[in-house]
């Protein structure tokens, strides 16, 4: 891996109550280390409230409803505050990995290496600041993954206005061949309306292999999880994309205006 092994900040998962090995089921890595500098708040971004509740709770709720009961939350900025907030959840099986420096999404998942070493089931990576993530979408992805067994399945979305988002590029047979960021896209690629929404479902050994291959030779000097798709394809492993996400899941939160928009949408959908 490209970074030192982080110190483990919570104990290993206890055995499941029915005697099943928790590592054999699906696991989730929840990215929750950022400050969210554009939120105009001293709170960690994932603790900013939406519908009167810290937004990360809605992400955990969706994972639980989809049957993903092992969760590794990557913390960084105000890590103790995030831990305290999630400690209020009854019956949750949450572990915490510390990302002491924010060196990209790939680095965040690298910080979970110790936890994932014993994970035999698949691992899904989701953003902790996406409270409109839908359990039905996660179930669809898991079902497709279990049926097809790719190294990586990306959860994508077809969006009427894909401006600013990475486009999913397919060949003439409809097979996934890559992600092209908006700024790098050709006019033909800009016309694509299927976009990457940073929802990644991996066969865990393939995830660990890809994380070990990540490089930070880019202008930001960061390790990007997006690069795992290319690295796995280059190593001859199957990578697929499924437009399973729903329109509401395209709503992101990067500033107070977007937070208000998501709050309104969630109230319309009956979250409050």
C-alpha cells in the first residue's frame, strides 16, 4: 500500500448473533473524513444536519436496510465527534478507520486495509455525505454483483444534465470501458448521460490488489479510488457498471444551498 497502516481505532467485529461469520457478508466503507470547507460550519461535513439529523445517519440507515450490517467509517477531521455521534445508534456494528491526512478517496479506503484483510464477502464504498442514498439501489447492485461476480461493479446514474460529472464510457457492445471526467471528455463523450456517482462494489481481494497499485502521480498528489476501475481492467479483471441509482441520489451536498435543497427533497419524500 502507499500509506502506513493506520492504527486500528475500534475492536474487530463481534460474531454475528446467529453464529455466522460477519466477514462473509457484504461490508461497507463509508467515507466520512472530510471537513467540508464550503459548508460554512465547524462541524465535520457528515454531521451537518439534514431533516434535523446528522446526514451520515441516513447513509447508515440505507446500508442496514439493504442488509449490509458491517460498516467501516473512515474518520479524519473531528474524528471523535463523528464517533460520538454514531455511538448513539443502538445495535450498530460500526468500526472506525482513521485517515489522519486527507490524501484522496483511494487513500481513505487504504486506511481500512487492516479491517478488510479478513473480509471474504464483497465491499461497497459509499460517501458519508449522501443522505439520499437508497436501500433499493444498494439491493439492486448487490443482487447484480452476486449474479455476475465482477471484480468491481460501479453504481451509476442516468442524469438529464450530467454537467461536471464523470461519464461512463462503454464499447459498441455496451460493456464498461472507463470513466472520463467532464473536463477531459470529447464532445461525443460529453453527450453521454450515464455518470459515475462514487458508489463502488468490489470483490474484496480485487479491491485490496487495486489499492496496492494506486499511484498519486497527479496534480493534487492524491490517491483516487476511481483509478481502481482502470487498474483492474488493465490486469484483465472484469469491471462493470449498472445504472441502478435513482434520480434523487444525484443530489450532492457541498455548500449550504445544496444542503437546503436536499433537506427540501427529503421532506418531500417523507423523511420528516
